[in-house]
C-alpha cells in the first residue's frame, strides 16, 4: 500500500511539473517570433535584409511545424471493482484552438520585407 501512495505522489508531481516545462518551450518560440517582428527591416543594409528574410522563413516553418499549440494532460484514477483493486494513469496530448505560433504575423512581415527588397532592386528569393 505504501508503494502505491509513493507512486501516486510521484505521478501527481509529474502531472504538475510537465505542463510548466512544455509552456516554457511555447514561450521560447513566441519570444523568437516577437524578437524578429520587433526589428526594423527598413534600417538594415541589403545583406542584413536578405538574412532577415531567411530567418523569417525559418521561423514561419518552425511555427507551422509546431502546429497550433499543444496541450498536455495526465489523468490519475484509482478504485476497486469487486474484490480486486484497480488504478490507472492516462497521458494525453491535444491541440487547443487558437495559438498559431505567430505564423500569420511572420508571413505578413516576410511579404513586407520582400516588397522592400524589390524596392531596393534586390532579387527576392
């Protein structure tokens, strides 16, 4: 009985800490997109602008690969049925509505950068 309580406590701790770790990954991705969007591409020279264009493209790809976001849940159950005991643990990942990783804003910025490149006479990729 003692090991069941210990295992239950360990699972409960994991259930509390796992979403915190996953949300840190999501915040990092949003931070990268925000850092890109905060830059003023009009003040960049041609080489910097081209590099910025490629970084936007990479971040768009990353945002689209990660999907609309992710949810993570752990369920713990226990009880008895008849004369035997029972217990269970379930793990689920979901994709909640909303939260596009900033891809639309990044795509808009990339279009603006492409227009700026054309205005400067640069060959847009």
